[in-house]
C-alpha cells in the first residue's frame, strides 16, 4: 500500500530535511524527518526522474537552502564577508543558521543575531573586530528597514521661541542608531564599499563612534568624536538641550569642545534629518 502523507506532515518533513546541517542522506534519516516520512519509503513520496534518484532530487533543495541563506546574509554583511573570505564566511553562515534558523517568510531580519553569534562562533579570526563590524552592518540594515518618519522641518523649528530651546527635548527619527566601537569599523566598511581594498584601516583597537540614520531613502553614516557622541546620546535619550550642552561643556578633558562646536554639531544634526520632533514642556 502506497504511503499517504498529510500535507502538514509533508511540509514538516521537507523543512526538517532542507535545514539539516548534514548531507542529504543524513537529513532524510534524521529523527525529525523519520517522524514524518520513513527514509525507507522515500520513493513513495518523491519519485525519481530520468537522471536523478529520489535522494538526489531532495538533495538539490537541501543544498540550495544554505546557499540562499549565505546570499541573504552576504547582502547585509558584505564587509564582514570580505574580511573573513568566502570560505570562512560560508562556514560562519552554516553554523549561524543552525543556531538561528529563519522563522519568517522574509529574510530581511535573518541576520539580527549574527553579531552576538560571533562572540562564541568557532574559528573566528579577530573576533572583537568582526563583532564591531557586524554591529555596524546590522545598524545599517536596521536603519534601512526602519519605519519612515518625517524629520524636523523648518516650520517646527520656527515654532520654537529662541528662549525655549534650552528646555527643548528632541526625538530622533525611527531610522537612527548611535554606536560606539573599539575598532575603526566605519572606515573599513567605507573602504569595502568603495572597493578601495589597498587602503583598509588596520584592524587595530582604536575607539570610534558612529551615527547611522536614513533620510530620503539613503542610509548615512557619520563618524563622531567622543564629545559629539556623548552630546548626541544625551539628546537622543530626551535630555533637554540646555542640560545636554551644559553636561558636554562640563566633561572637560584634553579635547573639551567649545560652545561653538556644540551648537555647530546640533545644527548639522537638525539639518541632516537626525531628529523628528522637538517638545518644549511648560515652564512650570
């Protein structure tokens, strides 16, 4: 009697086979696959073709799955792939999709856990540099896919009286990310995207800070100084402008910013589209 497999069971079987890390034959004999379709009865579910056995036909889909995952992750982590090389990146993907398999109809967010996976993945060279680089590329991907929110316009700016800006609280656009790194990964990402492979920044520890945001369907990345990062972090957290500026001036240090620098940065961020709104609480 021919084997009759309900559609839900057949779907579970196909998924378990396709995502299995071993060869196609091993995937068919896995516990999850055997629970739905016994390997000994495969030919009753998948017929042979003129040139391929049932195992070989299933193997096509099994092999293409990992290639598709690698293609999707390379789209978001192109600089990381360049640093690791094709073979090492493929092995990284192989382990990653086992730890974090795709759970959605879209692959847009497949790589959300890759930075944290790099912390423990076996055989990763310059692990801390790779972790920082992946964090930056994830931020770019997230900013690209974030909700579209209008940036602060001239009318909203003009509506705030000059004496009220000190109490103003700014809200960044949804597609905004602020990051600090131990390595110069933004420069490395620039060199990869510009195909300037002869001038990659060295993967040598050096603290850097970067703002990432989207405006007009383009994602922008800007390197920041430490004082600029700290001021922008305060503003993005909702600290009143006057307090944030006072705190920045009070931090001091060897490279304490001037008041002119602070307000120049602020004007650049507003005109660049970092903020979406400004709220001025009542004076009381």
